[in-house]
C-alpha cells in the first residue's frame, strides 16, 4: 500500500472522548519515534503523515512539526501535484506552526487535503491555496537515509544479490531489480527505493542462500569454461610435444615468443645457450597458458556456484525476477 492508501483507511478516526486517548493516534506517535507523547491532544497532523509513510516503508521526518516536511522528498509546483503528494500549509502567527497532509485535489483557490488532526479527526478538508508553503513528493532515495546508493549497491553485492552490478552510485534497472529481490526475500514493501526500512534490513540480513544443486553444479554452456578447457588441452599437447598438426595456432604464438626470447639472449651474450633453452622456453609458455586457463575456469565455476553470475539449468539464483527491462 502507498502512504496515501494507508491514510484513506484512517478516515473517520477521531481523538478519544474527554480524557480518553485513542490508541490508534498514540500508535502514530510511536511509529515516528515520539512514543513519549502520552495524550492524543498533542498536535498530530505530522504524526499521521509520518505514520502513513513509515507503514509504506518510507522514512518520515520523524518530527511532530508540520513544516519539517518542507525539507522532505522532492519539491514540486502546485500545478504538478498529484493525489497522495504531501502538502504543507501556514498556520498561526509563529514561523514554526503549520499543517501537513496529503494532496487530494485543487478546486479553484482551495486545496482538498486528506490529513489528521483536522477538527480532531482524519478526514478530507479544504485549505486556502494562498496558505500553501510547499508540495513534496517521495524521491528514489528517502531523506536522511544513512547509506548512499553506492553503499547500498556494495551491501547488496556482499549479501549475494550480484545482479546489482557495479557500485556506480546510479539507481538503474539492475540496482532496482536487486532491491526488489532483496525486499521480496525480507518481506518489505515492493518499491524500488532506498529507505530506512531497506537500510535497517541490510544491516541485519544474512547472506542470500544458494541452492545445494547450484552450489555443487557446473555452469552449462559457458563459453569461458569451454575456452578454458580447450586451452588446457592445447597446452598439455604443446608440453608433450605431440600431435603437432593440432597445435598450429599455439605454435605460431610460441614461435613469436621464442623469437623475442632469442633476441633477448643475443642481447645478453647468451646466444650459445639458445638451442638448449628454446625447448624449455616453449614448454614454459605452454605451462603458462595452462595455468591461466585453469584459473579462468576455476573463477567461472566459483562465480556460478556462489551465485555471482547467472547460469542455465535448475537451482540458479533468480536473477531476472524483478529486473526492469
């Protein structure tokens, strides 16, 4: 549910009669960290808005002052306002006083607002547009979140959500997909934003599980593994010095390298040792090819088994479940 959807469910909620306090309003104070408030006659329009935001997974200002929302989210012109945006109005004679609620519609010089503490209740009420101080809308990164986009990307990658890609600080489709996958795994609202709920969950979350089948499996159809296997076989043939017709491409490379090595030996006055050293130089180069190929193959298999890279077949991590295309 969006904050506005949540707000609509509270229409009709009123303060408790007489000295009685409505527990629903007291819960609103507690949601934004103002649980020291003991009675529902403390101005609660900001508590209502904050409660609805927090219920949707968005961090509020967590303040009881309506004007605190002038520094929240993304500023908009009134002409751009949409249902559910936050509107802040001037109230009273003090610079700190105000009223905050959710924009419903504009009718001439009046603005319809869904808010709390409007006549001691949650309802839709009209306010003069001349008293409007600002319109705000939630951005992709909620205000006052303690982690940057790049830090969130790094945290997701460390927890096994490798589809996030590189930590470039850009909230692109791959990062939004990783955020939605993480939110789905941790029962958070499925919105592709960075908010307090996401940051808190990242700090507590265990590493993403990889299925046993994948952890012990092999990447199918991997060009890296195929190429590495070919290089390993070719290198082994080269070291053994057999089946010369099958190693012509590699021999061309080795011959070029041997030419460079030969010139170096002449430079250092070791041309007499050249005939004896060339076979060993060739063998060493083939061994280098084998070592490089073995490492490349091992790295690809490790990436697959740990979920760092996608692969075909069963038991793979759900890479594209929430990726925007």
